[in-house]
């Protein structure tokens, strides 16, 4: 591919390299996946980038505009360079994450309104997130909807990995599970309630478990058919091990785990929340549950209907291809050029 020599990006994620990346190790968030996707996109598009600011950069692209990022933004501004910020975080999705996060959400809204307002362009992962930012008072013309994308070459079904993970955790028959941080917002209560209602099926939650000092602890007694693994290295194997991917989260800005599960062709069941409307289609690439009773109904249907699982899996793979990082990358470059973000 022809190298875009007139653009150079400073791609920045605060604390990503601090103490060798200690703060981001064994976490596995959508934020990290998005950041890595951005690096793959820039490389594939032939765009030079650095993860440390230098004066040759034409664009500063910020992920999570925390306090050190503000310093970089002001430096870029003094040099008349362009600033793009990804709106990975909103006040709404801070709720139900860590202890006392409900108390912090109103303060976070004020801070994020200020920080996002410093950008020339804000990349919003969804139309839903865009509506939230507009409600904060951020001008709509600054906000461009841009999926985080999914790397469909990395996230692809692997039978060998499926067998290895299923053997490791003692999974059998039709397995129901999710991939997410083990925090309240992601729907832990719903997951456990569903496990109790399907005692013959294995339920498994792949994802980091925080200290009880940071997030509410998991119940001491879990249903006998349910397990939480903590962080896992083989994320592709985790998705492949499942037959039904459930995502009972109460709030998302896109839901990257859904795209990853889709790329691997899993049958997907999600909670009916606004962010999915317009791209997740009930009966085509997922099943949508408005209530816990509907979660039960959909899971029971999928457990007993392999052909429906296959149909939804094919639909979900088509969804993932529509948001493949190669397509997202082409859109990103078009925006850079349309906005005059060149050297």
C-alpha cells in the first residue's frame, strides 16, 4: 500500500507504557482492543505513527483524555496541530463499574464535557454515544461516528482452541457464556440467575475479576454449573469454547466483545439497550432480550435448536465483516483528508 507520508499520528493512551504497561496487564478491556486496532489500521493504511508526541506529528489522537492527556492536547494546540479524541468513556458507563462509581458519574460528566470539548474531532463508537455527547453540550458537528472495528483475521473460529479451552474448564454440551470484566454493569446478576435456570448447561464468564476493595465481590456460593475464570490469555479460544454468547450488560458505547464473538460466528443474545439499535437485528445476527424472562426464553430456544444457532452465527459473521478494521481504516483515512489533517 502507498505510504501516506503527509500524515503522522501521535496515538496516545494514557499510562499505556507506564512501568512497562503494568496498569493494563491482564485487564482485557475494549479500550485496549480499540487502541491495538488503531495501530493495526494505521499500519495497514501506510500512515506513520508514534506513541510519544514529537513535533513532526500532524495529528494528536487521544484515547481516554485524562489529566496527562490534557497536557499533550494543550501542547498540540500551541503548535496548531489537530486533535482527535475517541469517546470511549461516558458518565453513563462509569456507573456500575467500581465501588462508589455512581457518585463519580456526575463529576465525570462535567470533566468529560470539558475534555472532549478540546478536540477538533471526536470519534464516537456509536450513534448512541453521539447522542450522549450532544446532550452534554458538545457540538454535533465535532462528533463523527466510527466503529472501533474488529480484526476478523485474528478473531476467527479455531476448533483446536475450542477443544483445549473446553477441556481446561470441564465444559460440555451446549455452553453458555460471556467475555467481559466481572463488574456489576456487565450483568453479573443476570448471568448467575440464568445459570440457576439451566442447571444442565455449563455457564462460564471469561474476564478479569477485581479485588473486592475495587469492585463488589462475586457471591461466595455460585451455582454449581457456573464459573468465573478471571483474565485469560487465549481470548479466541474463550469465544470458540462457547455455543451461545450472552451479553447482559446494562450500558455500552459499542460492545466490542459482541463484535469479537460475531467474528467467531457465535450465536449472540444481548440485553435490549439503546446502543445496539440499528445494527444488531433480532433474528438475523442476534436475539434481543428486554427482560430476564426473555433471556431465559431465548437461551432455551438456542439450546434446543442447533440450526438457529448456526443461522445466527452466520448472521453475526456478516455483521463482523461489515465492521472489519480494514473497512474502518478506509473511513478513518477519508476523515483525515476531508478535514485537511495533512502535513
